C-alpha cells in the first residue's frame, strides 16, 4: 500500500542526521516494546508480513509523529485486538480481565528465547518453477497501487533496472500478509540508477538495490 512508511524520494521531511554511537535503545520502555512484540509474535497468531502491514496502516499523521518502537507497539495493539487476544477494555486498563486465550503456540518461556531468536523465521522455499530472469537481464517493475501489503516501494514502480542477484524463492509477502498463503516466488536484487528513479537531478554516481519478487517484474524487450 502507499502509506506513510514509503518515503523514498519524498521531500520536505528534513535531513537524515545519523546519531553518533547511537545506542540500541533510547529508554527501557523500548526494550520492553521489542520484547513484548517478539513474545506476542511467537504465539503464532499472525505472520511477519501481517505485522508489517499493521504498521503500514497506522494513519499517516499518527505514524509520522511516532518513534520507531512506538510504531511497533501501536501496530501490536491492532494485532492483539484483531486476533481476539485482548479486548479494548483490557488495553485501556492495562490488565487482563478474562482468561488466557488459546493460541497456536504456547507462550514463549524465558529459557526458549535464545533458541527462538537464533532460529528466526526463514522465508526461503523450494519451488519447481524455474526463475524467469537471469543475472544481467534488464527488467521493468509493474505499476501497482494495491490497498493491501506489498514490498515493492512506490518510488521503484514502473522503473527499469538490472538483475544483480537471484536470492532463490521466498514467501510472497503480498499474499502472506493477508492469509492467502505463502505462494513462494523467485526474488531478485534489482539495481536501479538514482537518475532512473528520480530524474536528472539525482546523483549520477548513486544506485539503489531493491529486492523484487518475480510477480513485480516484466521483461524488457
């Protein structure tokens, strides 16, 4: 979807100023936000792609006013409500008012955290379909504006680039975010020149690499 998270090439938001020796967390509440989000995700009620879409659907004015982990917590509240793990009243009061809900996976115990983080959520899959594109091929991305989740950035739609990498087949996030199955597809690293993306005023020495699933791409004749 075209949400507030998709800012590539947009102007008016001020410069990006990296913080010297930036800490992992700027407050203890951020540590808790990360821990709670991961623990809830481990319950198996939603996919990583659904959680991304939950963040994207935060209203733009609200999204842009929030810090990174505040966005995570806001999206988590939406997911908990959507999957009936909490009620609106429980969120408001900050305490459980009903019994423990049934989930696909048991709660993540402390002794299982390290192994769960090490395992992660691999998305690579084996499929029988051969890749349509090879390293060095020129491809054009489709012009799409779905209201649902997509990993194709707005600034890279309808643009021509070169296949630099083939990453194998991976879960297709556009369907996986909406309970329509994994539908794995080949994924490629596509290099675009900055000028092809943003016009002649862009730095001619820069290029941008975008990971694109095969359904996003068309051959260049």
